[in-house]
């Protein structure tokens, strides 16, 4: 657990030996001190929606100067406080050597995406899709394929959700409708170069069901890779879920009973490669018309890679 000590309580030993230090300022706001690569006194300031950044600051202990950059949280509510701790733990704490003001500025600008949530009109569909993905990961983990957690994508713009190997992928599709109909891009399921499996998750909204936040809390401990954990925490923010806003909830037993797995080759689809000059072909597929694969058989296939 991160301890944010008061800034004046930081010892000379810490200032000498630490590259990154967590603290609070005089007003009680959480801060991160990052040692400057240069002994530079030309200061600079800039702000984002969530952070206040002070570049090239000189801190004194007695007469001894120490050169740091200061990152300060602009908000003190629990949600923002938790996010600030997350970026400390999974981004700034990994900095092993002092950095200059330019490198820090580039890092900060890339971080703003971490704080962005999905606009309300698109959030419902995102939450449904993410619930199905996390549910599938948890389901296959519990079914005897723990390697699934290291195969799940950290880049959520990947063509497939799970990359089992260089020649095997899995796509996870989710619906809260009554029929097992999912939309696919043509080149997600019609492939001659790789083997594609499909997880189809059928959900039912339930006020007393499992919330998306609760599912995140169950799945996160399965991961050990810091980059994967950060990606999941970033995904939580994009979905707009937290302890206070737990997101959509779905009937757990319904989901357990209705998850299905398919070989993509067995799905109804348009056969053949996309014609030259034609891109972004996608269509709805009724997966219930295909032959399903049992989870035990699927687990065996995924491990014979």
C-alpha cells in the first residue's frame, strides 16, 4: 500500500537515493516527486484535466538542493485518489532513472487517455462487451486453462481479443439480447492463415446480479503482469465503473449456463477473401446455427498450440 508522507517529512536519505517519491503537499493533495536528470532551475508549469505538473523544481533540505519534477493531483475525491495511486504504482514507480522535463512532458500527455471515460451513449455497449470478455477469461481460467490471462489483449484495438499463439486466436462476442447473434468483421472469422475460436456470451440484465465492477475485482487478482493490470484498470475508467458507480449488472447463473464456444469455420459467413479495393466488411452472424465445442475440448485444443 502506498504511503503518502508529508513532503517536509521526507528524509535527506530518500531525497538522495530515490528516483520517485510519493508524498502530500502543504494543502493535503497527493504528489509524486520524480528526480530530474538535469540540475535545471528554469521552471515550467502545465496542467491537464486531472494533473498539475511542475517541471525543474529545486527542493531544499537545509542548504542542500535537490532537483525534482512535481506531479500533483488536482482532485481529492476517492475515485481520483485511487486513479492517482494507480498511475504511481504502475507507471511512475517503474521509472528507475532520473528523467528530464521533455521526457516527463511526453509521458504526462500520453497519460491523459488513462483518465478518459467513454461518452454515455456508447458506455452501455462497452460495458456489455467488457463484461463478456472478463467473464470468458474467468470461465476458462476456472475450467483449467489458466494461461488465458497472459493471452488476453492489453491493446484493446487488437483484431482479436485473445492471442493464443501466432497461429491461434479467440474472439469474444457478447449480447444482452435474446438471440445469439453477434456482429463480426469478415477478416475476424474468415481466415486461412490462423485458427480462430469464438466465445459467445449471452447476458441478462439483473438488478441483483453481478456488477461489472465486481467482475473486475474478481478477475484482477488472476493477473500478475503490471502492464496487464494497468490495462485493465484503464479499461475500468473507460467503462466508467468504480466502487461508487459499479456499472451494469447481469445474472451470473444465466451467463454460466449460456456461454458457448465455436470454431469460427463452423459459423455462417460469407466465404472468400475480401475483394481488392473493398474493406471493412462486417455482418451479423447467428452463432446458434453452428456446432458448439465443449469447454473441456476447447481447453485441450488451446493447449495444443
